[in-house]
C-alpha cells in the first residue's frame, strides 16, 4: 500500500468515525479522542488533516452533502419537464435517505443544529443548485408556487428526514406505496393547483 493510499485511508476513517459518533452521541458529546480511537489513529494524526473539531465536522458535512447531491442528480437532465425532473430528484433523495441512513442522519443533524459554520452551510447549498434551478424554472413557468427555496425545501424534501427517522426507530415501514404517496404529497405542497 502506498503512502498516499494510507493517508487517504486514515482521512476516510476519521470521516467515517465522525459520522458514526455524531449520529450516536451528538456533536458536543463527540470528543476528538473518541474520533481518533474509533478511526484507529493517534489523536495527533487528526491535526494532519483537519485544523480542529469544527473543521473536521465542516469538511465531513461538505463531503457527505456532495455525495448526497451527486446521487440525487445522477440521472437528472435539465431538458426534463419541471414535474418529471422534480419526481426523479425527489425519489433519488428518498432512496439515498432510506439506503444511506448513516450519511442521511448526519446531514439531518447538521441541518437541524448550529454545529456547521455558515460558510460550510453555504458550500453545501451550492451542491443543491440543480434543484434550485429547477424550482426557479417551475416558478417562472407558473408550475411551482412562488415561495422561497427554504419553504420549498421544508415542504417537499424535509419530510423525508422525518420518515427516515421514523423507519429507523421501527415506528413506520416505508414501502413503494408509501413512497409514492409521500412524493405526491410533496409535489402537491409546492405545485400551483389550477382552480
């Protein structure tokens, strides 16, 4: 194994340990010593890759957000209709949240707590640009309600986090029918309904 590969492996182990520990214990109950121990590296090794705990969490957030959005937009084409594009993206996001649970839980924690700094949060939002552009086109075409991106996200995407957490707790089992119903509810919450 090359020196470069060992370095990449150590950094990846630190990222993985951070996700695991933050998901289980929260940000404040996750000291650097625990992260190092779980990653099987010395605590000093962390500082070869990250300035401090905040930097480690911010970089983990940006990496996981990039992975999430790459998955969400993988088959999306700008030439799709607004509705078809939204359905594809929404269902890919649902698939990610339900099948990449650890990563999705980490993002949900980051989105719902002040543990990520604003610069990293803005970097994460940039990864959502295809969805934001789709919504802007939908608003322009009179298909999507003229609301802020935050409201559109809150009504159409954020409920997936609630469903993911409910399934993880064993309170609710999502099947194809539930996912279709959830998608239709999400779409109906943001689309302009012609009277």
